[in-house]
C-alpha cells in the first residue's frame, strides 16, 4: 500500500483550515483516511473564541481515534460522536447556535482486508478507482443543487440554506447532520486506489475543466498529490478576471490524500 498526502494554504499569510490524517495498524492490514475542509468564518468568527484550525484539529482527531479504535461503529455514527465531542469541548464558551460556528466538510474512508467503507459530507470529494481503470466520484451534491439566488451573499446563504432542510450540510455542532452524509461500502478487491480532495483541489476538474475525475486520478498517479495541488495553483494564478460565484476565494486551501492498494 502506498499513501501520499499534500496540502497547501490558499494564502501563506493565513493558517491552513484544511486538516488531513491517515492511519494504519502495525500489521499493515487495513487503514483509514480523514480529510476536513474548514469553512472560513465571517468577521466575528461566529461568536466562537476558537479559530477554524482549532475546530478541524479537534474534529479530525476524534474522527481518527474513533475510526481506528471502534471498528464496530459505522462511519456515520463515528461522525456524529466526533461532532458531539468537539461541540462539548467549547459549548461553555461559544455560541454553537450561530450559523457560522466553526464547521467543516468531511471525507472519511476506512478499509480492512475485505472492504472499504466511506462517508462524504458537503463539497469535498472521494474518488474510487476500480481495478479496470474506471473512476467513480463519491459526492454530496446538495450545494450544487442550491439555487444560485440563495448564494448571492454569505448572509443569505446562512439564513436560507446552510445546515437547513433543502440546503446543504456541514459538520458543525449538530450530531444529527451525520445522517445526511453520503455513505457506502465497496469490496476492496475491486479497488485500485482512493483519492480524497478538498474543494481547493477539485477545482482542477470542477472550476477549470482540465479533465475528468479519471484524468484527475491519472494526474496524481503520474505527478503525485503535490503535482495536482501545483497544477491548481498555476491555473488560479493565470485566471485573471474570472468571477467566482458565491464569494468563493481565488486561492483556496487545497488538500489531497491518495491511497493505492
């Protein structure tokens, strides 16, 4: 098994709000990956005294520990418990009801000798490459289905669609959102690789249209996880004049975790 991890902040002057981890048992049989994309807060930080990197580190640490130690718990239950633990860590100091309380997108994958279990919440992506070379993108497409009129400003999105029925969901302070995640299982014998990406890295496909999801996997196999992040930065640098909808950033934190079985 080969594992690669690359991450780069969108702005060197700001902390990277993505968080990623991989783990393997000493036997080398099985493993897991965790990838979070922290949501950049508005001024005031959602009435929270903690920044987003604090939140993603807490949530990511809980997800990693539980995914490794509680093989009996499905990933949706692990996400719910991890959200609960993280919320409890700052419930007494922060307003967890604020729509911009620290939050993150989530990709989880866990495998043993027989199968791979996965979970995706919000707009990060998990790409599963079969042994025959076909690639399936596991996506939570709720944000893509939200009317553009609901994303004209942060205030409108927060009031109408963020963590609301008919909108999109992130891991914030409500454990029940874990039930909204896209989940599933795949026989490991049918998989060649798995690739987890935050939306700063999926831009290569989704914003710039440089290729398909299969092309993205092929690029990482050829140039490595760092190669994909570098290609995205080159495209962003040359993209003068593009209007990014919904207030998205010209340069975003980008994280790639690639596993070849």
